[in-house]
């Protein structure tokens, strides 16, 4: 990714006598500030980005669009010395009285020391900036007579100064630096691919489905819940190109790759499946993610991560890498949450939950019982229960088949978990 002439040079070098073992995609720009847009356009079509200099790399990094490994061709050392050599061969220029942008002071002083020149009259601007700002820096010094030539690492800045009549020498990367950067980029891309294809095991545990001596749920209700949960997990796993298997009555095992899990968890910042299961089914689930060199090792790490999340009650640290260490992503500023409208069915759900009182088993009602508790007719209660279903606050259970004629009795499971911990307990 760079100006047209340099991109062409890199492409030809990549397919030369000793080609780099990779597929090169050309992304040329006119202005270094277009680098971020070029990265977005390439998207997931590349494994690594190689920039022509530190400048477009900085623009892309600051824009936050680098979702893949990236590197750049260095312009210090031999590249800067080459520019100084071209300046010394032109009798109009004095290599000791120049202005240089982008490069650091230590890099410039080292290059000058190696050729025996001082830097007392060398003017530097180390910070990256737009081409107009850098061009103004060089032009101001030249018009004051403080410099004899401007040396720039930015293609668009060089074009502006040449149009303004300012003597300009471009700091261009050497062939050796390009070849070395291509090899580095190929290694970064290969490592990234290996890391993205690493096996990941996700364990999903459903506390509500665990049988206890004090809580024995009806068989049909458990089966209905397991089918609904399995359907949601399959839909989410399909988006991750993953597979789902039930382990026992209250847990599931999901196998995927690190790349697919990373994208669905925002870089291991949020556990997968949790939000959708809570929104659609009103269930709280626990998740542990493990990686490993073998499937057995990955599953063991997933179980250890699940135990950690259950004991600490934290969403952070729900994943362990292949060495068994917690994957704690870099902190980020949480987005400002917008106030959500309170569903109108919550009041109805709270009234029904208060009437039914504390029970170990799930709260199940029909239209007649709900009508008596709410003081309305069965027809109105049936409509209110349908409202709860539409808002995700109740499930319609399979109707009881009886030999008596007439409409079969329709039961609804109230999802009191959506009222909050104090109401659901």
C-alpha cells in the first residue's frame, strides 16, 4: 500500500527471481491519508498489510481500521543515506542544511554520523501530519534561507513542494529494505493464519436445567426449553462456522476456530451466546472458552475457564489460551448506553409473579388462572399472555391434549428472570 510508482516497484520485486511465497494485492493511493480507506476496502481479503512508509501506517492505525497484522518499509538507515548522497551530488544543495520530516532524531543523527556529517543545521519534524502541514514546514524554512533542500518521506508532500518550486528530494526505500519488509509481512501473515485457524472449544452451561433435590422441573418443560436453546445455539454457531453438540442435560459443547470466535466476541471482550439467549429465552447461561494444542487440551481449558467464570461472577477472563492463561483483552471505553423503553408487559409479569409467590418450580399459568389473578376475563387474559410472548416475557408451552371436546388448555411459562435477580429468586 503506497504511491503508484512504489507499489509497482514492490509488485515487480515480489515476483522477481526470488519471489515471496504469498499473493500480493496492489493498493495504490495519491495521498497517504487515503490509507485508512484502502484498508477498509480490502477488508478480510488480505492477511497482512505492508505500507510504503511509517506515514500511511500511522494514519491507518490511528483510524482504528487495522484488524489484521501490519508493517511498513523503513525509511531510515540506507534510505536516508541514499537521499543524502543524491543531495551531495547536486552542487545546489548542502546536505548539512536540510529539512527532514517523519524520521526520528536518533535515526537522523545515526545516519549523519556514519557519513561524518553534523546535524547542527538540520531541521526535523518528527511527528506525522497531513501533506499540507509538512509542505508548509519545509517551504517556510527554505524561503527563510535556513535550508537548501527539503527531504520528505511523504509522496503527497513532495508533489506539493515541487509545484511550489521548493527543491525536494524524496526519501525512497532501498531494494534491500523492500525485500526484507516483504519477508516480514509474509511471516506475519502466515502466523496470523495459523493463529486464526487454532481450535477453540466453547462450553455452555445452563443453571436452570440443573436438577437439584429442591427443584424438580416437569419433563415436558425441560424438553421444550432444551429444544429452544439448542435452536438458538445452532443459529449462532452457524454464523461462526461452528458445530454444537449437547453434552448432558444442562450443557453444550461448541467447536470453532479462534478467528470466528474472535469476531463474534469482539476480541474476547464479551462471551458468546449470552446476550441472545437472555433476550430470546430469558435464561442466564455460563460460558467458558478454551484453546489448546489438541482437542482434549482445549476442552480441559474450556472447563477450567467455565469454573473460573462461575466462581468469580465476571465476564472478563472467561477464556483461556493454549497455555492455560486467561485472555484478558485490552480495556476499551464502553459506548454510552441509551435508555431503553420499558416493555409494557413487565408490569403484567410482575403482578402475576407476585400473585404466584415464591416457588421452586417455574411459574406456569393459563388464561383462566391469569384472568383470576389480574381481575380480567379469560379472553382479556389470553390477549395479555400473547403480549407477554411477543415481548419475550413468556413461552407458550405445548397444549395439554385431553379427551374432552373444546379448545385444549394452553399453558405459558413466565420468564420472571427478566424482572431482575430480586424478583426472579
